[in-house]
């Protein structure tokens, strides 16, 4: 069996990727806006909160921006690597996308 080629296959691949990206963005946006936790964060007892007010969730706008930033960082690779390595030397252990939206991951 061979892989499909041509413009239709390329269109389907692009469409599948956009559906994946939209689904992941929606999942993270709702989870962070409503309670600050994804399923993984629930198991590790951590949550995403506003920096400076750790009792409040992000809200939908900040959560949406926080969900969109990492995939764009990874397009250029170096920003993606810096994003995941940044918490190693940051005082608050924030990623770059946390700093951009004013969020912090806390133990609960």
C-alpha cells in the first residue's frame, strides 16, 4: 500500500493538522480558563494561575493566548527549546509563554 500524493492528499493533511491544532487549543483554553488544570495537572496536583494572584484562574483570553504560543515557538525550534528550558533558571520556574500571559504553575 502506498501513501496518497497530490494536491488532494496535501489538502487533507493540512486540514487534519488544523483540526488537531484547533482541538488542542480548545482543550487547553477551557481547562486553564475554568479551573487551571488539565488531566495531567490534576494528577500532579498543579494548576495554572494568574501570577501575583494564585487564587484566580487565567480567564479565557489569557488561556487562549497561552495555548497558542507554544506551537508557534516550535516552528522556529530555538524559541521552543528556550520556552521549555527557561524554568530551569527562572526564579518562579515560569516558561516564556507563562511570562507573556502573566501566568504561573503552582502546587495545590
